[in-house]
């Protein structure tokens, strides 16, 4: 059994958010992943991000595909509807759901097997449509649930637990998303929650498709010497160069950083993402500049982390021109043209 | 047998052979529509290639005062406008029939046949002399043959003029060109030929309460009336025109393109896997959603269809069948997806199928499909085919009852969830196999995890065999129980019937006509048209009450017969399959010949003594 409820014990002194809810209200069932799995840290970051944003849990739809990462929505937000789709095809479910209910917050959790192989096409098209959702790829370079095959994000030269060396070039979801015109692209590390939480918050508030690639070591099959997605390797090579703070629109904006080193980007709802300690030339709204910067860092064997690119562009509903009222909420009377209209229409079928 | 020539007024068929992409479709439409406006039942079958320009294409028109509008393979007249197919077009004219050709150039050898009447009209010459641009000359040539046909068949020129005026109301130059071309063809026919021919038209009053509509347009309209708000699809012949129609109806009725916002979302997916995924996602959120596709698309959708069945999410799928397997013949019709759809996906599944027999039923079944999908929380298929979907049929005007309201099934709202406290998604409270569902974004108490993995009656993950079987057994009860809510079979009984004929979908009109012809041969048959799956108990009773049974369907292997046998236990070998599968719409002749041949070669004493019809 992998569905284990947590005891509903609440400490009276737990901090509460604007809705009066505690972090416990955002938790889910006990994780059944391996002890030390990076995915569990991401789950904790997700809980914290949604709690801090004070989103009512039942107004979130959490979706996933198939794989270890896709199991994790069970472990957060037990008061939110979840959808465990088929392998690789969560984006179409999210797209259709969003088409029907644009007022719900969509959070997709996927993995590198789910999104970069079997579901690569769907990911690309969700980006292309700019579906308003946060899409987290828990990236460990390996198929965990089927016990250790290389995934499409495995680096050239990385070794499997059995000692095989990967010779195929990896698909980097960050560069891919940039190329496809994604409007929000970030990379985090499951071992750096302090960096990840603001990224997730900004991603949830971004209007459009927010892709967050999180390097998340697999302790069972990809945490050994020779792996390029182990804790050790990632700690040595990850460079949190692009540190971003998420500032909700309700918060007073105070400048805590020296002028010249902060670059604020305002999101559609008035909230702000502030990039600090970025290289002076770094412009998170310059797509080709970001891409060359990332390629340059990669050539130094660095995995650049942080909120890398953000842009305001029409999301799916704006492109489709749908009503503000969610389609699923439209009364039938506004949908059916009625008997007279049918009669009139048929005069043209003669 | 009498040799007396029958009156051919309002009872004939002709065929127009042209080149794809030359604009002949509008001329053919004009001719067919004019006949309809004269009050005469008419059908048009478009036999088109999988091509945009250059390959041969044919349009068959059948005129029948008695309303028999199934395809007729006997052509009294052929209009040969494509030199590449002269030989086969000339060969298709019945002996004593007529061949209308472009006589601008000397008579080609391929068209010479002594047993028919050759009618030469210089269509190209007339157009070259009267029109300047090369494109216009090509386009207007089509209208000149329409004009010649008007003269030859005794069509009312005023009616054609009225149709042209309606069509080109805002394009004066085009209207003038069309009128001129029409007149050129018409005048030539009147001068040069003995007009009208024995195959001729005479105004009737048989179409006043009817419309001409194709099944895809009717089904799209049904989706609008059902209140569908999300459509996701991937282009595939022959279903594409359904989404084209839905889009155009959405502009007209749903504010698509208006600044206030559209009350619909039409998503062109990256593939059919995504299309059905989007439909399922929207259904999960409580919107009425559908996709339209054809066989190859259904193949791709199988994975998600299993999820929708098992997780119990409403979805409506229109399968406009075409010739398979694989790419097959994409522009030819077939009924080859019956078994595929009935049990789509891996594991034990069974799906509700609605099987419309004409475009009017496409409209009504489309509406029913959404009600059934929501009531039974499951995918519902509407299976049509290229002939029903893309060809215009004469059907009674569509009626709508403004009292209709969607059946949303068992959906718990916020207040109910407040009272309920703990919600169990797959618990059969009412004993009808249908558990209540909740929609996301309504109430925290309604939250659960929708999953395709093993789950128990509470909606929780399980790997326990008994818990798993408990849910699967209920699903079987649910789907089997749906039979009582589905459209009942259409049954036509005659006294003294010796055989029973079972059929489905677009075969209907050919079978009705065949029943008359068989009766003329002294063979009386009862008829049952299956309109839905799981089958009605009436089907079993029909099978049991006939010694000799024929199943008329358009596929090689007798899929309907197999499905009937599987589900009723009736011996498969006792269900004799009749009907071709070569991609052309079914004709009554095929049915009559198939039944007669089987009766002649078999020892079963099922045929009564031949006697005159209507005895």
C-alpha cells in the first residue's frame, strides 16, 4: 500500500498564512519514495511555496504523468484534486482542464523520462500554447521506477549503476524551452530549497507556461561516482548564479540590495521577480542572450541555476479569445442557440 | 419479366468525372441543390482522391421520386470531363445511356461506344471564346456542363439562377460569369440535343420539409446544441469537416472571434493522443468536450480511452470511419472500426457506441452522446463513416425542444460535500453501478486522486486483487446497464418474413431499398437496424425469431456479426455477412445480390415461392 495518510495532528503554534491555514493543510500522504530521494525535497518546496502564496488548496489542480516524480502529487495538497495521467501525456490533460476551468491553479509534476522521451512532443506543444501552469520536471537522468535505464537527459559519459556509459547527447529541457519560446524558464536543485521556493512561487504566479527543471538526484540508481546527476556532482557543478526573489504584489517592495546589482521584472499581477547578483550584462528577458549565457556556463562544466528567463506573452486563453468566465461555468442558456435559430439555420441547407 | 421501359422521370442516376482541384465541386453542388429545390429526393456521392489537385474525381447524383437515395451503381448518364479517365467513364454508362463530353476537340477513341448516345458539347471552346483568364476558363467550364445538364434533364433554370444569386450575392462579377457560363451550356444543349432526355426531372413536393446536410455538419451542430465548450482534434480525413463546421457554428452562435470572448475553446492538438487527452482533461473539469477523428486516430487514442473508462471521465468521440487498415484509402468509406471502438484500449473495457444511420441521427445522437457520457461517466463513441459524414443526404428538418437541459449525471456540489464530510469517489451508493463524482475547484472535501492505476471503491490506490475486481465488476455492471438508456433498434417487420436482416449506420437506405426489391423477388425479410452498443435485448429476440439471418455491413470480416455473436452468444457462423468493403457507399443491388446468392447456393429452405410484388 502506498497510500498512507498522515495523522491529523496540528501544533497550535504553527504559523498561518493569509487564509489562516497552516503548512499542514498543504501536505499530502506520506511519501513512499526511497529515503533521501531528491523528489521529496521538491515536494516540501512545493508545499511551502503554495502555503506562502496563500492559495486555497482546493483551487489547485495537481497533475502528473507516470514515474517516480509523478507519484509525488500524492504527497502534497491532499485537499486538491489530482490527476495521474498516462505516461508522458499529462500536458494534454492539463491543457484540456485549463481550457475548461481557467480560474484553477495548475501544477504539473513530471520527470525526465515522462517529459523528455515519451511525452516530449506534448511538453513542446504545451510550451507553444503557453498553457497557464507551473510545470516542474524532477530531473534525475534515470528511469527509477523501472530500475536504472538512462533517460534522455543523461549526460554523455555518465555511468549507470551497472557501469554502462551513456553515449547519446542529452536533451536539456531549459535550452529546449528557450528555443520553443517558453515564457518562464528556470532551473533549480532539489538540495537548495532556499533558491527553489521563490522560483516555484514566481512560476505559480507567472501567467503562462512556467517550466522549472529541478536536478533531483536518484539515490537508488543515479547517485554513484560517474553519475552527473548525483548529489555530489550537482553540489560541485551547480552554480546558483541567478538568484531571484519573488515579491508578491501585496508586499511592500524594499530595496535590500545595492543598486546596479538588482534587476526587477514585474509579473502580470503586479508581483515582482528581482534578480540579484546577476552579471551586469544579464538580461532575463533577452532570449538569445540567456541562451548564449547558458551555453557559455555549460562549457565551463557549470549547471547554471536560478530563474533564467521570463517574459509576458499571451497565454492560451488570450490567444484563443475565450470568455473570462470559465467555460465549465457558463450556463447552458448561453450555449444553446435554441429551436428558432435551428429553424432559421436550416433554410440555408436547402 | 417485362421488357416494357419504365418511366424514368425522377428516377435515374448520373455521374460527373472531373479533375480534382478544378472547381467542379461547386458546379456539382449547384446541380444537386437545384434538383432538391425542385422538390425531388436526390443524393450526391463524392468520390474524391487523397489529393489536392490533378487526380481524377467523380461525383455521382441519384434522383429518386420514392426517396431511395442510396448509391446507385447503374449510370444512365456520364459527364466525361477528364481525358485521363475517358475509357473507364465510357465503360460505366449503362447500355442505351448517354455520354456527355467536351467536343472542342475531335472525338477521342476511348469514348466510342455503339450502344450509347454520345452528346458532344464544346465546353472548352465556349469558355475560351467568352472568358479571358485561364483560371476563369477552367472554373466556368464546370458551370457550362451544369448548364448543359440543366437543358438535358429539364431542370428549372430559374431555380439555378436563384441558387447562384444566393451564393454570389456579394460578388457581382462572379455572379455574372456564372450566369453566362450556365447559359452557354444550357443554350447549346437545347439547340444541339433532343431535350429533355427520357431521364428527366419533373417538379415534385417531396422535399419541402427536408434539408440537405452531411453528417459532419449535423454532428457539429449537435455538439453546439448539447452545450459542448471544448473541442480538441487533429486533422484527419474524413472527420476534419466536422471541426470546420463546429468552428463556423462557434463564430455564429458562441462568440468565437468576438471581443467579449468566445464561449468555446477549439484546440488543434499536436496529435490524436493529445486530442483525446485534452477532451479527458476538460471532462474532468466538468466541461462538455469532444473530439472527432477516424480509424488511425482511434488507434492512437486507445491508451487514454482506457484511462477514461477506468477513471470514469466523460468524453465524446466521433469516429468518421474510413477504409483501413493503416492509412488504407483515406477518402473512401468503410465500417471497419466497430470492434476497435467497442473494446478500445488494453485490459477489460467496453464502450458505449451510438450508430447513426443518417445525418439527422448524427445531430440527435451527438446530443445524446454528451448526456450518456456524463450520466455514465465514460467515453461515448458516435460512429459514422465517410459516406454519412461527408456526403449531403436528404433528411427531415432537424427539430429542437427548447425544454432540453443537459443531463450532468451524479455530480456533487459544494453544499452536498459540506454535509457529506468524507467523499468516496467509486462507491456505488445507489446500486446502479454509477458512483457520484466531484469536480476540481469546488470544495476541499471533494478532492481525490484521479488515476489510471489500480484503485478501490474509495478512490485510493490499491494493488489488492479483491479491491481491484470490486471496481472492475461495477464498471461492467455500469456499462451493461447503460443499454436500457440507449437508442433502441429500428425494427421493420413484414408478415410472412422468412429471413431477418440486421444492419447498421449508413447502410440503412440501401437496405430499405433492398427490402423492396427482395419483396419483388418474393423474398420477405424483417429488418433490424442496430443503433447503439451495448445491444438492446430486442436484438437477441430478433435473432431468435429468424431461421436465416443476414448482417449487412461494410467491412471484410463481418465485424458487426462478430460483435453480435460475442455479446449475445448467437453462433457467428449463422450470421451471414453481406456487403462490400471496397470503399464505395453501399448500394441496394449489393444487398439484393448478396442475399439472393446466399439463398441460391445454400440448402436452407428459407425462400418462399416467387410471386409478384405486393401480393
